[in-house]
C-alpha cells in the first residue's frame, strides 16, 4: 500500500502515526546494524592482533604457541 493510498483511505492522524512508527522502526534497525558492525570490527581487530602475534612468534623461530598466550589481552 502506498502513502497516497493510506492518506486517501485513512485519517491524517492514522497516517501520521504510521509514518512515525515506521521512522522509529527504521531508527531501531539502523542502531542494530551499527551495533553489529561494531561487533564485527572488534572481532576482526582481535583476529588481526592474534595473527600478528603468530607472525612475530614465527619470525623468532617458535614452532608452536599456547592459544591462551595468543588470545590474552585481545578482548
């Protein structure tokens, strides 16, 4: 249903209510999206730090490393 159809068949108060509700839902959806993006960026940053630690250990000749040593301090 288009906005024009809503306006033609309903009161202006209902139309305003529907538009305000939609705007509010879009804002909430946008906030959830931003929060998910932030979570993914944090996860990628942790993975990057762990990867750099692995490269440093390999450069100094280490063939193995404890996982807790790699992950420590990244969260």
